[in-house]
C-alpha cells in the first residue's frame, strides 16, 4: 500500500497541534540518566542489595541510557548485561558493540559479554555457564564483597544456578528495579510527552488512512512507519483488529479485509522516542455510513469507565481503595473485561497493576498511588458472542493534587453521539 503522507482530512484539522518537531523537545538527557541511575541506587540502598546483575535491555537502558538491539537482546539473554553497585557501573556488551556506549557518563567501563546461552555455547553450555559464574563472582568480590545480597533478573536458569553454586546470596531484582522506575522526574516526563506526541501523529495518519478494503495489517503498518520515521523504537504488540475480530480483545492485526461501517480497535503499545512508552487505545468507525446505536452504546460504556476511573487516581489512595471505588462493569460485559483497571507506564508497561474489585481477592495486591507515577487507565467493553467490542485507554501523570492527562488524541464524536 502506497501512503500519501501529505493527505489531509478536514475532520482532523484540530489535530495539527499533535505534530512534533523532534528538534524542539529541549530535554536534558544527561539529567534524565542521572535521575534514573540515582533512583536505582537509592532502591538498592532501601532493599539492602549490594549489587545488581541486569540483563533486561529495558532496565539496562533505564539505568544507563545504553541502547543496543533491544528486541534481539530480550530474546537472546544474557547476550549483554550490566553489573551495578553503589559506585561502579560495568556494562558487558554484545560482541563488537562496545563502542555504542561511548560518551555515556553512567557507565564506568565496557567489557565484552560472555554469552551464557545454548545458542552461543551449544553442548558446552554448562562449561560456559560455569565460566560466566566464576568471572562474575570474581567481579562481585572485587566491587561489593559477597556478604550482602546480589539482585539478578532474566538470566537463563543454568547461569543463575551456576552463580548460586559459587555461594552468592541471590535475590530477585524485579522489585528493586520496578519500584525505582515507578516515579518519574520532570525531565523524564518530557521524554514521555515527546513519545506520546509522535505516536499521536502516527495514529492521526492511521485514522486518516482508514477505508474499507484495506487489511488490518496494512492499516497497522501506517502507525508503525510513522513511529519509526519519528525516531521511535518499535511497537510492542500488534493490537489492531476490525469488525468481529474486535470481540474478544487481544486479537492481533491480520490479513482480514476491513468492511464498511465496522469498528476498528487499536492499542498503541509504542516504545517510542527516547525509549518511552506511549500507551493509549482508541476505537474508530470505518465509515462511510454512521455508527449504529449498538456501536455507540459500547463506545459510551468504555468512555464512561475510563473517565470514572481517572477521577479516582489521587496520591495517597491505596490500590485496594481504588479497586473498591472503580467503575462497576455491567454483568453482560464482565466475562470479556480487560484484565486490569489500570497499570504503570514508563519505558514499558510497569508497576503497579491496579485490578478490578472482583479480581482483587485472587490477583490484586495493595500499595499506594504516588505523585510522579504515570498510569494508563483501561477499558474494554464487549459482550461474549456479540458482533463487536470497544477498546479505550488514557495515559496520565499522578500529581500532588490529582492527575494530568498526558495522552491527547481525541475520542470519536460520531460514536459518542450515535443514537
């Protein structure tokens, strides 16, 4: 499909303010990196963790700003990893990639990674894991000693077992890293808003491209192209679907051809500019006719749920209190509900998860909503066996007094007003 990037739609004229000039962000990225590294080290102090061994590429990027083949690195672990203490930061980088971290003040030293995975070592994997563990123990002994706990996350099982066999007191690093990432600085928020503005411009192009006869994948590709062209990273999911594939949710973009007057549901899930997540959802009407009353009813329910729950987000409120006061999902939509009421959002989806009241006894956990958290409030409305469903979502900042809306893409007047 050939895309005319200069095409205009009169009903999108109000969206011109969403255009983003990448050179106008004026973000102090060194301050962003210093804040994030400080957050991790402060949580290490609170949790009593002497060192971290970090292999999740998102967490490496959070702690240092170092970025390298992020999707590849998520699958091939530990192909690159970071050893972090209170006063040292050593990045073990993938073969031939050591130069990528040049100039990053958050990294004291770059060394070549010893990849302890089966694809790298084959039948010699146990020996490779033993070597990796011995080298890592020698470094930990030098940097932090071996008396205090060492946090680790997302390494393969054999490497972790080999490290434990060396006598290292291992703990799960997830809590330390997730709690560090949960509170955003003012400069981080500039990154988030830049990512949102770029993604919104992409969704504007997607909306303008909607027409019967396109496949779902062709339409989804419009967003992907726009995100990459604006220096975003990648899209984490393929959540665009149409007509009967909008119900139930979580159906990925396919070769299905969009038909006239169907609903089209989208969840952006964009890891965008500066590596920050732009996560909002919208549902569109394909036209050329007007939405039906049934389509409008679904949309209004989802719109009501999102906005009711947005009003509940206040600093100091507990997760349990939020769940108890959240929008009561009508029984006929309950079985197909979205699995969360809201969730944290930073460089990806993150802590905390806020559950529906009915799910809280089995899945929920308590905590406190804090100023500086960025959260996404979710809604999916679709009745089991019915023709279509609606997905909506907004991204917000929790402030000292309430919330600030971060996502700005408009809702669909034709669906809100359909009767």
